[in-house]
C-alpha cells in the first residue's frame, strides 16, 4: 500500500527506530490528543510485528476532559503498552508547586515541574513529543533531537547542528533529549493520516452539543474545573475541539464537522492556526511558547 | 508529485523574508492570527510597514536583533505540490545553521540584489550549496523594480555568476528576475519584464523534477534495528529494519551483508503500511532474509556485485561547527556514519578552503568554527561508504566531541586524490 504521506511516515518511523536503537530508556508522551495518537500508531508500525519497546507517559493536570482520559486508557490497553501517569495533583500535594488560583487559574505551566520530575524519577533519556513545527513559531525553530540540560532547559540560541538524517543523541547522565518525530507534519497531514488509516480519536474532536461561554473571543467549555466568568452568558452550542489539552485553557471552535471528512474539509480552508484558535496559553506574550520551552515545557 | 524541500538562503536585506512572505501570502498559507500578530508587533515597534520577517524569525533574540540566527521551517501547499521551506540564515557567523537547513533539501534559492549583483555572500552561499550537493539551485535576481526591470542588468548578473560558478559543481542552475516586494514573477507573471520567457518562481518550484536525484542504482541498506518479536504468534520472525539509502530492493534479490561478506536472499519486505514487493530510496522498511545470519545495527546490506567502499582511511571535506573547540588533528572524536558509530582521528588538514574566493590555503593545522577544509581521517572500524557525489546518504557523516557531546563537524566523503 502506498500513501500520499509516505515520505513523512518513512521519516517519522526512521526517527522512532533510531531512538529505540540508541537510547537506553525512551518514553513516548501520550495525552490522548490527536498528534500523540498518530505518533503512537507510527511507533506501533515501526516495530510491528513486535510490540512497542518503550512505555508511554501522560502528564495529567487533573483537569482533563473525561472523554479524553477514558480514550487514553482504552487506547493503551488495545495497543498493549505500559502507561505511566505523572500527576500534577501529586506535585501540588507534595508541595513542589502551588496550585494556580484566581478566576483564570490554569495548571498548564505547572505541568513542567511534574514532567521533569517524572523524567528524572524513571531516568528517561529520550522523550518523544508530538509537537509539529507548523504549530508555533518557536517550534518552527526546534531540532528533531532537541537537547535538554540537567535542568531540563532548552537553549534555542545554541542548538546542535542537525544534518542530513544523522541525529546526535550524545548526552551526559542527567541530561535528556526531547525527540519530535512529527516535526514536518502539518495539521492537515495529521487529519489525512487519521482518515486514511481510520484512527480512533476522543469524541470531543467531533462536533457535539455542549454548554460554553465566551472568553477573549474563544468558546470555553463549562466543566467541573471551569465555571463561566461573571456576566458571561452560557449557551448550548455545536462545537468541537481542534486541540485537546487542559480543560481550563483549551477552547472549542464552533463547528458542525461530525466526521473525519467534514474535518478535513474544514481544516483545508481554515484561516486560523490551531493554537491561535484554541489556546489561551499562547496568547500570553510574543514569546510565550519559547519562554515555557526554555524551562522544560513540552 | 513528491513533496519539495527547499532552502532559502540570504539575509533580510536581500528580501528573503519578503519573498517567503509573498509565497506564503499568495498561496494563502498565512493564517489570519499570524498576520494579526505580526501586524501588532510591527505597529508596537513603530515600523512603517508590516515586517514579514517576523513570520519566520521566531526566537526572541532574532526579533530583538532583526536577523535570522537559526533555520525556521515553514509549510505550504498548492494544488500541485506540498512544500517544506527551510529558511536559512545568511550571516557568516551562522554558517553552521545554514548548512543544517540546506543539508537535506532538493533545491536552494539564493537571492541576489539586482542593484549590487554577485557579492561575497552570493559566492559563499553558492559554494556551500555546491559542497552539500544540493541538486537544484535557483538564483533569484531580486529587486528588479529598482533597476527599471532592465534585461541588460539581469544578463550581466547572470554572466558574472556563471563565470564564478564554472569552478563549482552545480548540476542545475536556474536564473529568475523577480521583485518579491512588487510580486513580479514570484507567483504571478510579471507585466514589467516581457523579455523574460522563463517560468515564475512558484511554477518552477511546482514542476522541478526531483525523482531522479536519488541514487536508484547502487543498493545500500544500512541496518538500523533488528526486529525480533517476543510473541508466541511470531516464533521465527527476524526482520532487519532501516531506510533504503540507495538502489531498489526486491523480494527474491540476492544480497550481501557487510562486514561479514555472507550472501543470502530477500524473502520478504515489510513496511509501516504492510508487505511490499520492492523498496525504493528513502523508504523505511524491514527486510526478511532466507538465512539466519548474524546481522546487527551498523551492518550494510548491498548486492554481491555492487559493494560500497570499505575502509578505515578516509578523505573528506569537513565543515567545522563547534564554537567551543577547534579541530585538533590527533584528537579522538566519535563518528556517526549511516547507522554505524565508531571513533575517528583527523590525521591531516590538506588545505582550508577560503569560502569567499575558493582559494586553497595550505599549511594549516586545524579548522575553527565555520571553516571548511579537506582532511584525511582514520577510523577504529571500517566504514561502508560511497563518494558523497554518488550518494549523499552513504557519503556523509558527523563528528561528535566526546567530552561535550557537541556536533563538532559535518563531513562529506570523497575519493582519495591521486
């Protein structure tokens, strides 16, 4: 079988195998979001008929959509991979971070501490992430093999050259690498893969009715973790999620796209990037993502 | 049509960002929120116009200094083809980042300002494109609007470039007169240059033929990973996974495994999308073989009558990339070549190449950051390789500093000088 995505699949599979061959303790970050689902399917295909030779890990803010957590557990059971959960709530309980407070509280940035602690605890030396370069301008600059020092920091001004298809994963014992096999995929490529291989996703990616309110021109979902802002009217609307993250900072978009074909059509003509449409965290500053990545964020 | 990866090389002053902005904008690949963002930033900084370089200069330091420091990747598609742009810095101090971006592209665009013509930077960029063996080069003579769309000026620059380029190994060079700012010959044909009969830049990018750029003759398959399922359903499965570096492999082919020199037959080819009858260059597959040989990562599978060279004594062009430590002949580095890891020493720097005027400077005893030279090396184990010009995948390597882990150099293997 041939696919229009053939070259991208070949590149991603090669990267995943290279990490499995060269690192001692890789792990794949798996949130149940579409990019990590595609990455997990590629990993399965990279080693078939053997099983994926590393576990997956989810950094759980405790504020996730229940549909996504249910999907996550079902997906790893079907794939036969081990799931490790790093809990932001546990980091809060242990006094390592203080829970965010106030009307716009989000645990999004707290995840960095839990992520780095979990990497250290399990001594992971390579951490697969599903980030794509088309998502955001700082990510557009990042290498496939992205070095992290002993503080988990990214140094964007001093990245190792990365030539041809040769990757340099040499590191000191307390350092690690973030590896991005989907670097060259676009949002449309991801949906093309999902359509072509009939990949199952959490239901919230497809249009459904849900109570929402408007904040900063984005539709936020009412959940047990998020109440409507004072004075903001709550409406029942047909919406879907273009990205899936922490429920307190991920917005829905108004949409009636209820099938993969509908979403492909919608994505092809979309005039707004997925993060621009749905992520409160990226709107903070001109270099919000770069600043978070420097301290060890995904 | 195969996805096209291309590099744009140059500095902001050449109009590189304007050109990329124009390609993205005219192909409707700039999103509203991105445009709003750069409009807001430009306005806040008090710029007279929207600064399109903000689209690709994504790092804080780049925005502060107004220069490109590292490669940025951008993606766009037309109904005919999908594109990956590696937007590379042009300044000499970021040469290593330019090489990173240009190392695996199909095509490079070098911008020339029509007013100034071929300058030192044009020569340096063209030399690097030639050294890296980028198969297609486009010289965009930009800012034609500022020289009155004058055909004579375009022809002069073309002649000037061709004189210089005769000393390089460039396979396919296309010259285009454009104005990125005014939009002439970028996406739409120019009404101002009736004398030019060639294609627009986008038309050229959509149609440039790249399928023959890969080596489809010499079978090379570096073994990357051995797949042995510890599962009851597959008691005897043993597959050799890797990416085809050259040639076409078919079920039934006789193959030889290096370094053992043993021969066997391909009985099956698995791929991420299921079983296959053949595998082509660039494809990630798993080979199943008739005999149970001892094969590990770093071995090379080829045809018995068409083998790569095997040697511990190598000659290469080396681009030095470590700013913390210059090349020291005699020092031990790690060398990564295909899937093989070994250790290497540089014996001798035969000459250093002056990348501005192509002069060969002899009597040098090392290479500093961003310097390029021809060297001889000695490795702990034999490498299985081809001349870089025959096969970019089996002809390239990197040196890694064992103390710091830095990627110290990029190398291109060449036939020894006789």
